[in-house]
């Protein structure tokens, strides 16, 4: 960690300012690609970590002390060489799965938002260019930011952009410093035309009074405005909110209103995460009911939207 940033709870009041003033350059030391199976087949080392946005439910700052500015990795050639070797080693995908029928999908944006990263370095452009020439692999990243610069690259269908969307009501409260949800939806056609595959993340689904009708409204809006070409190739993942006790405490320091929606002990239960910290998620019965509701709403209001997985 970087002593002035990491674990310095005094930074809470400067949370958003640090994001706009600090840029960290670093080398990604350990390069590992690990299996995933949900959002992608593999999680690859990304071009950066941290973010200039400040979504109240983001899990990344839990690992980075408190402040979470962007760290741009300067050894992008090594990162791409690592992925290239992995792609060569595993060969073609012979069995279709929900990630993709024919390509191995590599998530390259696990710890950052690649659309924002592309504003400040060429790393994302380099990754998109590399994947354009690997016939057995696809890059994938989720984003809440519309960056028209990405339209100038030539992904040749080998990069999947997953626009995260949620009802305006939730976004206003929780997605701090992001592009408005309607402009993310509006960008889908342009990205498809530029050669990207375009999917959606219905995420995070936050259970609160009126959530069902607000999601129905959003899905109807997508149905109204998205071009047929986008609908024909679209798929989505549904991700229910998980939250975290430390993050809850932190948010109370800078954005307590968000916590009224995110912290619901009446609906949630603790769960030990892979990295050992305690997260809270919706209780199993509550969650499975909500996932079912989301599937039903999508089938009714956006029947073209294939749900790849719901978690």
C-alpha cells in the first residue's frame, strides 16, 4: 500500500477529491490469469486498478485501504504478453458455455473501469488491439462511463463492452461521478457499429420500496430506445447487491443516505468472501425470489434480452 493513501481513515472526508487529484503509476508485479466462469471464463490482469468514479457499493476500495485513485500499470507489454501466452496455451474453446459459445472470454476490467482508464493512458487501446487478432479469445469489461475515444479503436468484434445499468433512482443515489444511465443505453448502438459486442449488466439490484416497478420502467426504456441490431446480439447479467461492513462504516462518513438503501440487516446475512473479509448479501430466500422477479421482468418488458447469468 501507499502509506499516505492506504488505510488512512482520515481520508474519508477527501474521498472524492483524492480521486480527482491523485494518479498513481505502478508496475503490475504478479501477473496471473484465474478462472471465473460467471462474467467471463477468465479474469486477466487489467491495465489499471482504482477508479475516478465513486460508486457507493464498489468493492475495490476494500482492498486498497480507503482512497481508491487510479493506478495505471506501466508494464502493459508484459501484461499483454502474459495474456497472449495464456490464450495460446488453452487453445480453442470446444464446449459452449454461458460466457460465450465459441470464444474464451477474458475480463480485463475487474478492478477498474476501462472506459475511464482509456482517458488517461493507451493501455486499454493496446489491449483492444491485441484481442482483435486472437480468434479464440474475447476481452470483456463492465463500464458506467461513456468514452467516445473507444469508438476510434478497431475491436473487430473481439471486445465485449458491458454497460452497467440501473434505475435512475438508484443511480442518482449510488453511482457517484458516472455517466447518466440513459447515456450508457444511448451509446450501445454506436459501440456496436464501431465493432464491439455490447452486453448489459443489470447491476447492482438494490432491494428497496418500489424497486420492481423502477426496474420494469428501465427495461421498457431499453426496449424503446435500443436499435434492433443491439437487441439481436445483446445479453445481460443480473447481479444482486453485496455489501461490506467496513464499507458501510466508511460510507456513513461521506454518503450516509446511500446506506439507507444499501445496509438492510432485515434482508441481509453475512457471508465470508474469497479474500476473507465479511460481506453481507441478501438472504438466500430473499435473493432467489428477487432473481426470479428480475428474470420475469426482463422476459415481460425486454423479451430479446437473454440473461446470461444471475448472481
